């Protein structure tokens, strides 16, 4: 289980960078950022899998294709589109706060999965997590606006919050569906699955890009400010390599090795790293409530890890196995 925990935490370190990209590339729309990231992800996945791509595709069953497409949409394309709009409209901190509710949402919706402790055992760790999220809330609304959202109207901030809530819903569903799929389908490895839905995401992004180009009026870009396309593609390539290829592979490893409820807690590392990267970009230290929030969130996750480890030991002692399920490797 500990290898899965470390993999999940490292995945969050890579994923936290996605919150900064809309700030680094303010001249590009969220739809363009989504297309750039996933076109690069699809190209990297195709290149890495090229020698064994056809045999792997022939090995897939009908249910695998459906899972690949729905997870590419929910966990990649739609999720990142909504997240990017949230950052653009509401700022990094509010968006990362809302995505930070993933430990609660995944735990609540996945508490009946095999290997998960009863909710009563997770109540206190979850309360600590909730206290940390409350600290971020108080800090955000006591300031003059989130990072990257100075001067934004109330309507824009509200729209950004709604987009972030939509991203939260997408990723909650994806986290549960992906973990359950990997546990039940041992014929596809964690690395292969990360590459497969990377390919699917790239194809979807290409289709969306083609439709947008077809619908774009001729000459719409004439007279507009010049945009730094080499920088755009460089950042998208780095994001695809780190957050998508490496991050998704690490997360698939974690999904196979830890209960769904614990994977929900590990997602919190994404929020912590997103806040850290935001502080570095803004060149400032965290405020007192932000320090309190990060400490509480970290304590809640570590406490939850301890509860899950205790449940695993008890399960072995009672002859119930380690909760991994037949699909884990």
C-alpha cells in the first residue's frame, strides 16, 4: 500500500502545475489550453506506445473502449477545460480550494468500495481536512480577490466558482470509475491505461480544435495582439509530459494499490502543491490562515493514511486479504 501512497502524492505534485498554466499563458483561452495540452499528450502517448500499439489495441474489449473514452472526457478534456475557466475567472486560490474538496467527495461516494474503512473511522481525519478547507475559505473571502482575478466582477467570479464545481464533479466521478476499472481489469497495466486514454484525449482535442477552426470567422485574428505560440506549445508540452504522462501513470499505480477512500485523501496533495506553486509565482509567503490550512490538510491526510493502514492490518489478521482486489499488480 505504501508504494501506492507515495505514487499518489507524487502525482499530486505534477498535477498542481495545471493551476498555474492559465496564469502563465493569459493570452490563450481555456479551450486553447485544453487542446494544446491534450494534443501534446496524445502525441507523446502515441510515440511512447508505437512499437506495441496495434497489439494492445487488439487486446482491448468493448468495455475497455467505452471506459477509455468516458475517462478521457471526464478526467481530462472536460475537467481541464472547466478548471482553466475557473482559474481565468475566479483565480488560482479559489479554484484550488474547490478542487481541494475532492478528498471529501471521493471518500463519501467511494466509502462502500472494498478495502475502505467505515466512515466513522474517517470522521475525525475528514473533520481536520474540512477545517483546513475552511481556513482557505476565510482567507480568500477576507482578501480583495484571488490570485489572477484582481478586478474581476462578481459575476465573473461566480462563473469561475461554478466552473470549478463542475471540474470537481467530473474528477470525483473519474477517480471512482478509474480506480474501479483498474482493480477489475488486470489485462491492462497502469502505464498502458495512462497512454490509452492519453491517445483518446488527443483525438478528442483534435476534433474539438478542428470544429473550432471551422466555426471561426475568417480574419478573426487580424488586428489582434501577437501571441507567443512557441511559448504556448513549449508549456503545453511540459504540462503534457509532467501532469499527463507521468502524473497519470503515478495515479494509476496508486489507484491499483490503495482503497478508493484513501486515494481521495491523496488527491489533496494536488491542492497543496497548487497553492505552493501559486505562492512561488506570486513571490510571496503564505498568510497565517494559508499556513494553517496547509498544516491541517496535511495532518488530515496523514491521519487518514494511518487509519487505512490500520484497516489493512486488521484485514490481514482476519484473513480478508489486503484489500487490493484481483485487478492489482
